[in-house]
């Protein structure tokens, strides 16, 4: 089975979309809040301080085929 990506929105002063893979999600036991916050910082979307109060939510899948 392919390693699927899951999209999450992280909302602080603006909304960002962060993608995580099944592998990353499984590594944290499905607890995606901190994972998404860490990735937002790593990807340069937000600062660590901004993520503390940011709202994280799954983005409903609009199944787009992965090339």
C-alpha cells in the first residue's frame, strides 16, 4: 500500500496547509497536533511561538491521484 499523505490546516494569524505521511502519523501514534505544529515550524510557515496557540484540524480529503 502506498504511503498516503494527509492534509491538515494550522490556523494562527493565517491559515497554512501542512501535509504529513502515514509513516509520520504512525510514528506519533496518530497524535497529529504536535506533528503538524512541528512541521509548520520546519517548513518555515510559522514560528514555534505562533504554533502554541494555533488551531490544528484535518482537511477533508478531496481524493486527488498522486502521480
